[in-house]
C-alpha cells in the first residue's frame, strides 16, 4: 500500500521556497508597519543608571524609544516567563524588564521608527550610562565553582576501583567550545495589535509554545493571541524557546497600537542561546580481553547566572557499551552570559564526541581495531535501565558503513597511510540519539472532490515536515499526493509539540494514521449506507483507502469510490481530529544509532586538514522520505565537519564579549571543506517503537561525526587533539 | 549608523573636486568593505561619492611593456582577463583566493587596496582600538589575536592588511597611479601601505583628497615560475592566517630573480629585498628557501594566540617557493597543497 512512504518525494513546499512565495516571519508586510531596532548592552554585567534617548528621538521617522522605564506593563513573576522548554530551576530572562544587565548584548532599548534604516541610525544615538559589576565568562577560569546537578544515570558497581585495577586504562579531558546555531534566517517577529487581539508572525520551532508564553508575559487570554510561523529558515534548537525579539515586537505594538516588526542582526543573534562550552572527562578501564570494566563520564558545562540549562552529555555510554562499573556526573558553571540552549543533538553532539574519542584512545591502548572494540563492548540492552531496545541495528551500521568505506584496508599504525605530501587518516565513531514521541493531534478535512487538508500546529523548520505529512496522509487516505494540502505553523491549529528532539515525524505521522483511520471509519459508514453496498459486512480494519476508493482488504473487487460514498450520504466533507498514542511502556529503550567513518588528509608540514570522505550509516527505523532524510543526515555530517574543524565562539573575557559575532569570522564549513558524503540507511523494521515504526532523524546525523574526524586526524598524524576545533596549529608544532 | 548623502562623480576631475569640498565624504566603489564599516559604526561618512561609474575599467598594455589596470575593474574581471591570466597568473591566483565570487564581482581593483583590517576589535566599537579611535589603546595585543600581525607591529597596533591581491601586487612591484588636486603621481606598491607606528589610523599614504586611478604592472610577470599559497582556518572564504606570493626567474635550477611577499602577517604586504637578494644566484632548493624565509621573518614576534604564525609562515614560504620552482603553482580548485 505504501506508495509514497519511503519514496524520494521532492519537497511539496520547494516551489514556494524557490519562488519566494513562501513568507518568513520578517516578510509579512502590513499597512502602517513600524520597524524596531534593538540597542544592546555594551557590558556583560551591571545596571543601567541612565538612558538618554533624546538624540535618537530627533532622528526623522523615529516614533518612540522603549526602555525598561517606559515600556508597557509585563508580568512580574517567573512562572509567566516559563515556556515549555524553560529550565526547571531559575528565573527566565525578562526582556526590557528592569535595569539589571545579565549578559553582553542584552537588549536595553527598542527604537521604533517608520523604516528600518531610521531605526538603525537612531539606535546608534541612544546613550546608555552603566554601573559596571565584575563579570565572569571563562569556563576554565570558573571551573572550581562547578556544582553537580541530578542526572538520571545512576552509578553501577564501583567505577573508580574497577578503573584502578583495570588492565588497560584511558583517562582524558575533552573540550567543546561555545558554538552558535547561525541559522540562515535572522530571528524576526512581526506583531499586529488589533483592539486587544494580537497576531504574531514569529521565527519559532513552536507556535503554541510562543502563544502560551506571550499570554503569560502579557496577561492575555489564549483566544486573543495567535502565533504563526509557516516557514522557517533553519532553527537547529535556537527557535525552541521564545526569543527576546518576539517580546520586544509585542511591547512595541502595544505601546504604539500599530504593527511592529523587530528583526535581529546577525551580530545580535550571538546574544541568544548557544551550545554550551563543555569540559568532558572520560575514564575507561578495560580488561586484557578488550571489554570494559569501568566507565566514568563527567561533564562540566556552561549555563547562565539565572537559569540551569543542562542536557544529557554523560549517559550515552550506557546505551552503547557494556560495563559492570559505571559512574556519571554532570556539573554546571554559571557565567555572565545568556542561558545556553538546545543545539542539534544537545548533549549527544558533545558527550558522544568525547566518549567516542575516548573509545578510540582505548582501542589504541588495547591495540585493537576501533570497530572491533565497539563490537566487543556492544550492548544489546540499555545498561542503565537494563532493558532491551525496540530495535537496534547498530551492528549492521558498523558492518555496512565499514564495507562502504573500505575500512578493512586501514593500516592500524598512525602516520602509516600517505598521499604525497599529505598524511591520510581513517577514523570512526558511533552515534546514538533518542527515538521519542510526543502527544500531537492532527485534523484531516476530506472533501467529496477527493482533496484532503491535513493540519497541526507543528513547525517545519526546513527538515521536510510538510512533505512527509503529505506522503503519509496520501497513503493513508488512498489519494494522490497532489490532492493533499498541509497546514502547519499556526497556533490555532490542533495541538502539536515543539519541533525538536527528532520527535515530530513519529508524533505527527502516527497521529495522521489515527486520524485517517477515523476518516476511514466515517467513509465506511457512508459506504455501508449505500444500496447493495459491497462493503455491507466489512469492519474498519478490514478495509483500506486506495486509489480514491474504500476497498476490502480480503477482496479487492469489493470497493466503493470515496466520492460515491460521500455523495450518497450527502457528506460534503468529513472532518476528524485524533491524536497519536504515546506509549507509557517503559519495557524497551527507544534509540536511533549510527556508525560514522571519516577520511582526512593532513598536510604533514602545514597542518592543513581536508575531510575527503565521510560515510554515515544510520539505523533510524522507517525512513519516510529518502530524499529529505538523506539531506537531513548529510547536513548533520557537514555540521559535524564544522564542529570538528571550524566552529568556535571566541570570547574576550576581559570585556565579556563575543569577538567573532558574524559569519565571516565564526567559521562554518564552506563548499571547499565538504567532499564526498555517503549516507546509508540500514533497514530497521520496528513494530514496538510506534505503529508506523518511525524513529526520527533530526539529530542523529551530527552525532559521532566530530569524533570520527578527530580520530581520523589522530590516525593521520599521531597527534591527539582533544579540544575542538582542531585547527592546524593544534596538529603541528610550528615553533 | 550615520545617515549619508549620495552623489555620483562623472569623471576623475569631478571626483577630486567633490571630495575636496567635504572632508567627511568618502569614495564608494564596490562597497564590499565600506558598507559593512558604516553598518558597524566604524566609519561614518556623511557623504558617499560614487566612483563606480568612472571610465577606469580598462586593462591595457603599456608602452613600457607592462599593463595598466583601471581602478574600477572588478576583481573578477581582472582575475579572468586573458592578459592577466597569461602574463601575471600570480595576480590572478591571488585574487581568486580572496573573498567569495559575489564579493569579487562587486569589489574594485582600487578598493581592494584600501580595504581595512579585519581585526576583531576594530569592528567592535565598545572596545578600545587605536586604529578606530586613536589613543584609546590596542585591545588585540593582550586579546584574541589569532588573526593578528607578527611583523612590523607597534605597541599601538597589531592589525593586518587583509588583501590577497595586494600581496601579489607587492611581489610584482606594481605602481599605484593616483590623482589629486595637485595633479597625478605614482606610488610604488611597497610604499602605498604603511606600518602602524604611532598612527595606526592611517592605513595608506594616499591623501584623503586623492583617488586611485590605476595600477601599473611592470613587464616581468614571472608567468613560468610562481605560486600563491593561502593558509587559512577553512579552505575557502576566510582571511589568510598566512599567505605567500612567490615568483622566480630561473636559469636551469639557478635563481636569476626572485620575489617574495607575505599576507596576513603585517599591516602591509610584507617584503624584504634582502630575502630576495639571498636567493639570487642560488640553486632553487630547500636550504636556499630556508635562508630566504629566515631573513623575511627576521624580527617576527607573536602575541599569544598568533605565535604559531611565525613557524607556519616559514614553512609556507618554503613550500610556495618549491611550488614556484617546480612550475606547479597552488591550485585554487584543488585545495591540496602539493
């Protein structure tokens, strides 16, 4: 039956995007639109003792300058500012709330003008007087202040003792610097105030999250606030929490009673969330046979002074490797910076990087092939919970990935492979992420002309959600995909969680299946009501919708066209709304896995690194769309190259400021840095994880990539670089 | 940002006249650097005089056997010009290793010479910077200085000149033609950019009321034995950590003439006649290249994050000279360094 599911269907929104018909949060023009420009704090900590806006107000076209002193009223309690993904502990940042400065780049004023350039000019004429306070922005310098937080991973046995008596030991620290998301689309919000009702176009991964947040911050009733985000030019986690520009846009709109747009500049986006700089310490002890006896993983990560953000960095070893003794610890250091946040595969991108580099070092110490070591330590059960997986084809990922890469031709000795002036290195790593499902509701409206509209409040952040939803709906309703329209990104649509954690595909598609089943039931009822109905004695599970017909699964000749059934019952449309069923079942672990193989070529004298080949073999349940899935994983690999070699937010700790707040100096890979990337999807049927066997693909593509490259650099050069990014001066000793 | 008026100059004389009447005016050609600087509040001209339409777009042979390049020739057009590709491939390669295709399409030859440093602190108006605000101090000396200079620095400034094109022009001994109220004059490229000294706010010896009209290349283009090698933190679209322009005239394997210039290491393209002299008459081999490198890097000083540049530059010089001697210049499409 599945003719669309699993196929390489092109994006149904592709045409709208390439023609410019697709509009983004900063592109909704309304009559009388006012443009806001943000004035940021020049210092990272202290108080505002004076703001002189007179110079700004003199600029032609400027309407007003909002500060904490003259802004419209906002809620004064923390709960009002807690969105769906706010940290459990702490006080969420309140934009333009009071005179306190909590981080560099914090918005302190909003210039409102008739046009963008006037607002920008005026912003440079706002004079702010500060009372500075001592600040801290350096994780390494503040390391002693780290405090432990609760992690779900419980210790087993005595890891320290087992490590001490292990035949082969490896212990080391790894470091990942602060990284920023840098989505192509700038953060923007357009707020339209209309007599007590608020409509907001926002760049967000969760329209209902923003809607609920704005209701709290501005004490508004839910039906008075509508948030829309039909398209998004990249989110990567930066758009999970409501960002400050949406509050500023609404403040402006309320103050002026006019529509207001606030669009951030690239530089201003470096004062939003980020992947926290993290120190990871691994201690692995193995017996002489090459299996793990002891595994200790500790992380120290950055958060703000006012919230405690943390993700699972340290628990991934429990999912990959057997070890009778294990200990996990996650610590935080509070700095005078914005709160860190989710960024693609939060916790795993960093934690698995360290774990998989440590495993590589252990393999070297054991004189064992890195793939072989992983197979020796392979765990068929989640070690922490001691439960099996719904499915785990990681062995097959290793096998297929290694075969495609040609791993068997690898010479074990570092510096043993060469291509002219370049040293060649082959490295590998495992990847792991969660296969989550969240409650979601989908509405289907089927009309008698054979068209269906499928709607939920999800956001398509560029991953292809529109397309996979249309594919699943087309198959479930037995209609051509061109007859399906998908509506997303509107808070008034049926409930849907944030687009994050790789859970949207499984959540929404299973909800579509349930809703389609309800539609099928309605159609069957109508068909049964027809004279001499060939489906008179059929039950809903005995029929399917195919080729525009309701068809008996037992006897395909017994069928009723959908249109006939609806006409006979005088039904112009069938509207159904159902949710997915999120399993409470804790008897199985739900994860996706990957094996990443990388080839680097390193100029022996100059240290210049080229990543010439990457193979990423992924087992992630049912793949809904080979084309978008391939792009998704390929994008993850590219980002992994950046994480390994390029990305680093540079701070000058004296000033507490980001010094490379632009995409010329904050390096991400360009085409020249990216060569052959092969993506393999390993078959992984899974009837336990959810009815459609979907596991999600958003995060897994990046996990393990930086480790595979770092391990390849070691294999090429014999030099182990443990702090990212691996720049040429870390590989070669020049002086 | 400061609002500005816009005016178009009709010819060179008109441009000179317009700039003379308004000391806070600036010329704009491609705008690939100036517009950024205006947005960042680093520059605040109240008047932009658009010189992009001036009739300075030709690339023509000179009677002396060289080539005269109009100041408004876009970087892309220059790099792909048959005369440049054939006779001065070092210049073509250097241009193509800079910026991105879109930027090269917009950027002019004259503008490339007067682009300003990429020092992080120059762009961040909340931090002290002597180049941006004389007397305020240099934040880079004790700050994030991975991209900063190791040669010709002063206590006031350790910024680098970011151009690739100028490194090749320095090696080729180009001459800058300028025009001003007092008439025209020429400046050797070596004398065009300044060292920071106590006046880092002045990047060049061009007077504020002067305009660049052309770049002249001498006849010798070193088209047989040359290479431009740019080392950076990613393989394209990044400024040089170190770049090397090397050009040799060989007689067998004996060096008759040599040119050597560095980018990414100083406030100007870095050359030393002594380093070139030591190569002349020598066999083109590693020991000769090492001697030249040592002379060219004499007095180099690191400031912490950029210490590695000294050793990197030495190896890059040797590699580039070897590429030039072999007649196998560094390719821009294949990033492998042979």
